[in-house]
């Protein structure tokens, strides 16, 4: 079948919840993806901040193949070595104390919210606790995660949400303070907002939120699902601010393509929140998924992934800033590390489609923002190629 025939079949079978780009992808290698007709694309999306190590990394693939030949799944009723090793490595890179593995980002959020409610319940025995979330946030599509997602469009048709959620504004400490009551059990936020438009937290804001949480024994949940795993230049973006969460969530690049996530907590929260029987998952942390995590974390060190992000970031920022200066219709650039956004005064869909035709994969964040979340192995030459193609597209507007 040719590409169009596959697309037609897909549209007969798949639920139409995505307006998909009109290509059928076949394989990947490094920073490139190939469609089934052999056309090559430079990828500045990495499956939405997932494929940090680039495609077809041999050491990663070999580790997965070896695990497949041993055992893919057991159950969380038994121990398995890959999960134990992954947990140990994750504690080391995160500085958190306890881990629960999930299958996705949204499920990590669900677990984090449950842990926060249980922590508050054990303190006062009440069941009316409130959670503060932020406008423009994105935490996932399941009911709990959607309830704390600060985009009414995503929630409206599915009301009622879980309830007792209040929304404040990113980088506006007063608005957070105004939401606090004696029922508040947690504040949840992305350290750098992703889907909502690439808004990094300001240092003073996140420090203020931390101080507020400490003062009132409110738990700070940092969602690092998109901005974590080295993307912003530290293993977890909060480490750049020196503000540690009580609970954090991670997913996306954690397994570099194998579906896995986790929520992690400090000993203080672990000692007095979820306990046996409170939470569970069939697949979460299975040997295949945790073998992936373990290898990913090893390769981050061996392949000096963070070093590359920090070495190439100033160049990427400079080049994007040049575009912002050159074109009137680009308002600004914002972001941290390899999580950047170019803010336009108009919808960016047409530009992204043009780029795809010219062999460059980009994605939006909201209607007016082009988001750059490439594999963490990109070089300055890859940045140059991306800028060249993007410039061509902009000149055609
Ligand atoms: C993608 C994302 C999620 C949801 O993760 P899924 O794996 O799609 O469920 C949650 N929070 C943030 C910040 C994300 O970027």
C-alpha cells in the first residue's frame, strides 16, 4: 500500500481524536525519521519530548532485546531486578526517596494526587481537601489529571471533574496565595509549562510557592513529565532552581519510547501517605519498562547527554532569537534548554505543514507557538539545518 492508502485505512479504523500530519512514519535513526516512502525528516519534536537519546540507539535497543529474551512482565507482587536497579538510579539522579512506577504521565499525576490527598487525610481525617493548579497547565487526559489541567476547553465536555480544584496563575504568587485555605493539601505545577505555551517558572515564583507550602504544610507537586529528564539542562528542571518538590512526576523521556512513568516522593510524604492496598498497577514498572529506564539513565551518563544540552542550548537560543528579531510576526522566544517556544502573532499550523514538506518535523504548543523539543543529542549543525528550513518557510509567508 502507498502512503495515502495507509492513511485512508487509518481513518477508517482509528478514533479521530488527532488531526494527524499526512505522513506514515516507518523508522528512525539518530535525529532523523523516515516515512514509508523513504523520505527523510530532521526531527525537532522527538515524539513530543520522548526520544531523548535519538532513534535506533544500539546500546538501548540491545538492552531491550536482552530483557525481552529474559522476561517482559511479571507482576508487582514479585520483585524484579530491572525495577530495583531503575529505582536506585532514579533516586540518585532525582534526590527523591521513594518511587512508584506507572505506564504513562497521566497515571503518574493520578498517583501524585492520591498521595497528596492521603497525606492530608492522615493529618486531619477530613475528606474535603483542595488542590491548587495553574492556568495554562497540562497534566494529562485522565479524570484526575484533567481536573488539574488549566485549559477549560479540554475539560468542558467531561464535567464534573474531581472537584475541589482551584486555579491560580503561573508566576503570580499573589494569585496562588489567594487560593490557599486551611483545606489546601497540594499545589501542582509544571516547572516549565509545556503544552500551555512553554512558560518557565520564574525563580522568585517557585521559591515563593515552596515557602508557602512549607509554612502551611501543603505538598508541592512538580510535574516534570515534559521538562524533566535532562531537557532543560539538569536531570530535573527544579534542580536548576534549587527548589525541591515533595512529590514529582516524570514520564515521556524516562523510557525513551517504552511507555513508562513514575511519581516520586520524599520520605516525609512516603511515611505518611500511600500504603499497602492504596494504589496499584498491573504493568507499571514491569521488567521491560524498567530495563529501558535503567539503560536510559546509564546512557545519559555515558553519552554525556546533559553536557550536550548545555553546550548547544546557547546556540539554539541565539539562532531562535535571530529569527524573532528578523520577522515582525514573531513576538518572542521563551524556554529553557531544549524546551523552547517561538511565539507568533498568528496560528503556526501553516508554517509547521510547510516545514514537514521540506523535511523538518516541528510541533505547536497552543495555536500561536512553535515548540522545539528535539532529541537531546542534536548538534549545532542540526540547529543550522533546522533554522535554514524554518527560514525558508517563514520567507514564503
Ligand atoms: C505529556 C504530559 C503529561 C501526560 O503524559 P501522558 O503520558 O500523555 O499521559 C502530563 N504532564 C505534562 C507536563 C506533559 O507534558
